[in-house]
């Protein structure tokens, strides 16, 4: 199969529509990461997503829709707090989980009676979804467990020959996957942290819980159960107050002739006297935007990436630390 990378325009959208309506999959940009999309109403097409990625079939998918789509055709019992959150944050990097009407293919939710819905803000994602006017099931457009893609080239490096089309919308601005929020109870509950933080949700609607995954339980959200976001080289993870240990490992690795890189924020980078730095930037938002791009860049030449994380798990940093931990330490 030949994989094309095309800019988002009338011609490429027509091609994408033909592929999707024929039961195929297309990669498309969002503000978070690139998605691998297929018709959520078509069970065979959804199965194809799992096959292309090598994704475990008990890891649920998110359904993407355009901003004017009638989500009540897919879900029901939308609480008032969810409507307030949607008004403030959508379109944007927030996925909301509701009770499903079971109109999409069962494989989307992996046997759960809920459905995760997302309205991406990327203008090319909106064009794509509006042109199709279908619910599109889409995980990240990469090989399962690898670093999520934030450029069309990242998608191509993982899925060349596996899909016919990648819609190129440039580099994703947010850089980590959406916050996933369970909206089926009396208060919202964060299932996966992201750029819409728990604090931002609490400021909007009051109380907000946070789900702690327990080993062996069904995955209620993508990114919960398995190792994710991992580069192809070895990794290790330290925190800011362990920077000396990170430097010691760096020196040990380079002393053995290995190519070591330290991945850290700008403040830490300025303190460390090492040659190979993957700089994530200064703010939590910059770190989120740069994380996957730097991991992808690092794995091209590194034998090991040694991450140094800030001692901060509040706000957006909670989502960044979630991805860093899974990338460098597994589940």
C-alpha cells in the first residue's frame, strides 16, 4: 500500500471521505496529537484500527465529531455540569464520557456501556469531520506503545504502507492527548489528565474527582492500562531533586561509549553541565507541546534518554508527568 501525505484541501478531503466510507482508515491532525480515524459506525473499520496499530482490543477508543454534530444521537443523560464544561472548553482538548446509546460499533468502547466523545479544535480536524459528518473513532496514529505523533512525518514513520492517506495539518500545538473526563456520575471524574486540568474543571463546575486505575480492572479510558508513549531507545526517569543521579547515569553511559541525552525543562537544562540536552521549554504548556517531538527526536540517535521531571504534579504538569512516567517507567 502506498501512503500519501497531503495538505487538507477539497481534493484530499474527497479522497479521505472515499477511504472512510469504504471502510478504511485515515490519519488526521488534531490540536493534541494525530489521530487514526475510521467510521465508528462500521465494526470492520474499527477492527482495522486495532489491527493497524497492534492495539490491545480491551483499550477503548475516543469518537471524534465536529462542533455542530448532534452528540445526543450517540449518548444520553448529559448532566448540567457537562454542558457547562462543553460551553467553556469545547472545541478543545477535553474528551467527555457519557452513557452510550450503543449506536457505534461495540469494539469502540470495548464492551463498556459508555462512550468517549471529543470535539477537537484544530481547524483541519473540524474540516475533516464536518466534510464526513460521521462519528470518527480515532486513537493516536502510531504503532501501539510508541511515542504519539505530533507531525505527519511521525505518522509516516510508524504507519507507512499500512494506511493510504495522512492529512497534514502541521505540528500539533498542544502535544499531549486530551483530558478524559467521566461525566456519568454526580460529579465529573478525571480518567486521564491533560491540558484541561482538574483545577480548571473545578473552577468551572465545583467538585471534580480523579480516578486511580487498579491493576487488573477494565480500562475506562485510553492511556490507562498499558505502557504508552515509549521511544525505541532505553529510558530512565528522575525528579528535579534527583538531578545529580541523572547526571551520574549520563556520565556512566557516555563513559561506556553510549549516546545519552537528558530530557528536561529549560530551568534544569541551565543547571546541568552536560552536552546532550532535549529541552522541553519553560512552562507546563511548552513542556506538553514539546514532549513527544523531543522524545521522537531523541530516539533517532540516543541509546538512552534520561528524563528529569519537575517536582510538580499540579495543573497541566499532571498530564505531562503522566506521559513521562508511562514513557520512561511503563504502567
